[in-house]
């Protein structure tokens, strides 16, 4: 396995950034864009995935990094279960949100290779 010198080089962080960006973009476009609290919560939750990877990477030990990656899994679950799930019922772009849920579930699987 190659040595990674910065968290931005981790494939799992790149995936998280892509999904967070997609979520941010779609929450601006859809009819729930004026649901400010809800929109902020889903954006914060998806951003937390990236934040935990970055913060854990900067820790002193591998064990601390692993603890932050466990939080990542929780944030993926939280984002898909509490926020994206309800969006599917009201969204005009159900296929997009279902795709995001599937991709969020893949992120923790990528952690097994770190």
C-alpha cells in the first residue's frame, strides 16, 4: 500500500468531498431550498464525513485515526437515514438521492483498505 502524505490524497476523502458537493448543489435547487434548518443540517452532516477523515488523518496515532473513521461511518449512516431518506419522499429528483445513499454506504467499505 502506498504511503499517503496528506488526507486530500485519500480516495475515501475525495469521494466524501464529491458527495458533499452534490448534496450542497441539490439542496440549493430543489423545492426544499427554503427549508433553511433542514438544508443546513444535511449540509453539515455530509460535511462532517470529510471533516472526520481530515481530522483523524492529522492525529498522532493510527488508533486515533481509526476512531475518527468510526465517526465517519456514523455520519454516513446519519446523513442517509435522517436526512436523505425523507428527501426521497418529497424530492423531484428521487434517483439522485437514492444514488447518494448507495454511495454513502460505500464510503465505510473503503475504510477497510486504509
